């Protein structure tokens, strides 16, 4: 990634933070704050804890809402196999293990549970735990290490930043690594960081800085009209 390109789009984002007050990204921070207040992997009532952890006053779009969603299917999995699902999350969140293998195992176990559920209810066709949803789990537990994975948005930004490393959709470890690199670059701009922090806290959401800043930055650039894409 070319730093001068990143800085060009960073400056556009900084102007946006100072001039636009729609707060379209606030739901992510509200969701994260609520999660951090409720998540307890060892909770006796695991289903209730999970349900409370993935709730938001603003929007449940990160997990697809409450019906026919990643959240609703996981609640069904927990209801039928509470301790197995708990062990799935323990494995997923074990930082001593390779993150890609953890995510693959989590998906594999979701596939297993889905097949079992389909023996009872043929109407259930998907569990909705793709790489993006699993990255939400990781990013909420470790907000300074992982962030939300939206491949299409990130791939466009890599082109904007003239990156020589074009990642494939399954190379999520590279995405996390490059996201942390982007955070390092963005964090050097104290004016941008302060504007972003103030924007979130002005709406009553008090939460520490995280890699969600990178996700916001990526989404902003993904939605840029062609007329705003410039030369450095």
C-alpha cells in the first residue's frame, strides 16, 4: 500500500468526520459497547448471555437482526448443544492458535450443527456464519486485534491505495494484518483520531479506540463516488 495514497483518502475521511453528522457508523460502537458489558463465555445461562451480548438500541444489522439471522441460528444451536457451542467459541477465541484455522473449524462445526438441525426442520437452509460474521465475534472480543471483514470493500480500497498485495477472499489473515497496518498509519494523525473519537462519544457511546476505525475508513472509501477518487 502506498502511504501517500492512504494519506490522500485519510484527509478526505477527516473532512467527512468534521462536516457530516449523520453518524451512520454509530450502530457498530453501540453494539460493541453492549457486547463488552454482557459477554461472559463461562455464563451458566449461555443462551441468555449470548442473546443479551448481541443486542443494540440502534440496529442489529451486524448479525442480521433477530429473525432468520446468524444470531437466531446460533441461539438455536446453543439451545440444543450449549456446551458444544461454548467449546466452539473457546477454540475460536484462543489466540495461541492460528486464526484462519480457528475460523475454518468454527465454520465446520456450524455446518455440522446445521445438518443435524435440518434433520428436524428442512426449512433451515443456512447458518449465516460466513467469514464476516465470525470476524464480528473476533473483533468484539479482541477489538484491537481484529475488525469486521467486508471483502468487497477492502478489495476496492487496496486498489485505491495501489497495493501490490491483492488478497483473495479466503486470505483473512492478510486482511487482519493489513488492517492493523492501516490503523498504525491512521493513528499517527491525531486530528483524525480526535475527530473520530469525539464523533462517537458525542452520541453517548463511551468506548476505547479500536480497529473499528479502520472498518469505518474502508467503508467510507468504498462508498466514495468516482468524482472523489483522485490522483496524488
